[in-house]
C-alpha cells in the first residue's frame, strides 16, 4: 500500500466563560441554544462522535474543558476515539495537542510561546493519558522560534498550509527549490532549525481542503473521495493526501456535514488501493526525506502573513462591506502595553514567593487541571517552603492574573470585523479581570493608562463608539453577573 488519505479536523471555540464567575452566559445570537458552545456541540461535536477515531483531530484545551463539564458524553466519546484510533493506526493516536489559548504564537514573546506550548502539552497528557506526537498551531501561524519551542518540548510534527512553505530540497542535496506552483504536499518534510533541532511538517492539500471547507462539502462523500483520489501522483512512491479544515465544517458550517464525512471515510474503508491513516502513523512508517524552509510569520487564514491579528491588512469576514479594520493595530498596542505592566507585577511580586516565577507559571497549568486539591503541594514545590495563608492567596492571584493576561490574546479577538463583537468583548473582559487582580496586588493604577489606549480603538458601529466604551460596558456587565 503506497497511497494514504488523512482528514484533519481543527475543533475549536474561543473561551466564553465570564472571568469572574467561570460561567458561560446566555448568548442571544446562538438561540434557541443557551450559547454558541452548546449550539455547536449539538450540531457538530456530538454528531461526529463516530468519525473521530478515523480522522486526525485536535480540540482546543479550553473547549475540552467546557465539554468535560457541560457535554460529558461528547467529551468521553472524544477520549474514547483517541484510544480506538491507536488500535486502528498502529499504536498512534489521532488526537493532536494545540497551543493552549489559541494565541497567535509568532506575535508572542518567547516566554509566552513556551508557556502556551507547555500548557497545551500538559493539558493533552492530562486528558488523553499519553504524550502528544503532534501539535496544531493556532491558525497554523508559525515562525522558526515557534518551531524551536515545539521541538524543544518533544513535539514531532505540525501541519501547515502549502503557501507557508518557502523552499525545499531532498535531504543531502545542496540546491534549494522554490515552493511555488506544484509544491508537493504528498510527503512529509523536515525543518532543520538554527539550534540544530528538527521538527517534521505536513502541508495539507490546498485545493482539496478548499473544496471541503468552501464547496458545500463538494457534492457528497462519494464525490469527495473521487476528488481526493485524483490528487495522487503517478508512481509507486508512498504518498499522503491530507485535508485540513475547521472541524466545525462537519455539521455546523454545513448541516449534515458529519454524515458526508462519515460517507467519505467509509469509501476508503471499503478496500481498494487507498487507505486511511493519521499523520503520526504515516510519519513513523515514512520519515521525511526532504527538508523545507518556511515563510516566517505566516498563517492559513491571512494572505498577508499574520496581519489579520495586528493591522488592517485587508482580510475580513466580508460580512460588513465598507467596514474598516483600523481598530486592530491600536487594540494590540493597548493589550501589549497592559501585558508588559501585568508581567512586571508578576515578576516583582512573584520573586517574593517563588524560586523561579516564570518556571512556576509554566507549571501552573496544574492548578487549572486539578484545582484546589493540587494547590498546596504545587505551591510548596514552587516556593521551596510552606507559604502562609496570605502568601498562598497572593500566589494564586498572581497565577490567575497571568492566565487572564494570556487569554487577552485569544486570536478571535482580532479575527472578525469589529471590536464590538462577542469575541473582542471577551478578550477585553479578560483584560479587566487581570487589571483588577494586578491593582489589588500592587496598588498601582493600571486601568487608567489602558483606557487611554482603548479610546484610540475605533468601532465601525457608531452606537459602540470605541473600545473604551465597549470595555467599560463589558466589565460592568461581567462584574454584576
């Protein structure tokens, strides 16, 4: 067997919990459901329960946390599917880890990249009871520094868009070739990093993935199977044709998409010369024989690199013709400045409590996963001594401040057309909660400067005004809930 197909679903929703209460509030736009998580679980996550074991998939850690508490049957089906996939794919589970908070990692500082990757790995281990072999990068956003963190952390591979490849060559050859035109996505590549570390890269098939994501599921499972079959080249060399899309394609974006996916997978299970696989199995059997250099600071959903999350690059949802995205740059500037102020508080107060504040932050995902039961032992280890009640309270507050400070950079806050939307309001609520904690710990007045920055963030909606008004309204509502 030399021809293989892999379907990858990236399942993700931004965190929706009120940072003060930890509860998801009613979202009227998701009616008749209580909120969008509940609606999409009903339309997509539950109906795909029988598909997960046959595909490659990742679920955002914050979404898995919600599923665990609010849709436990679906959550158990996801974990069960990974176990079943190990039997199906030579011991290699189909679940992949994800950068924890869906932060655009090429725009993050090195220590935030590290924390996000380590948190994603530890969350995965906690849930799936194994180490991840691969990790999905939020929006497939990548730079060499991010790949270094993956490799250093033991991640073997990730998945990118074909336009993120710059040049390639066969390992051992001298001449590089531009990755343009018919760049071959039917094989894995190896990225050799400045440190000497290596990480493997799969590039999904662009036309096939586009047909699935934007083609109304391209005429059903049978026709999709034909489309994928036509993507193979001639010859006997091993080949993998892979499709990568938002997992919500299968049932939420397209009603009945879960059934189309099931039919597609069944077509390849009926025999023939094409077999289903996942990336980890394929890489184990067919290690990379070619290497690649990436296009730095690129992603799968912005034609301008990572501009969608920092500037008016021209990318938008198209839902509001004529609206501008001039708000993106000043929003990032305001949050970057706030992040620096929060981190200064964390380092100063953290050094009073922990042997290494930043190593303690990397490890503090244990508090999210295990809660109060783990707090005493965790703090003892990080402090190297027993903390008194006041110190314990300050330590836990510092970690919560940093968690909210990183959640401010959830990519969805910039993805859509205006800062008045649900997603930007949510990142601003995390900012408000982080400020409240920081001011209580430090006595500094951080909000005043932040409000000045938000006043320069315009909304396209005259009723919303600017991000300062949006922030103040969102903070007031969240605190009173």
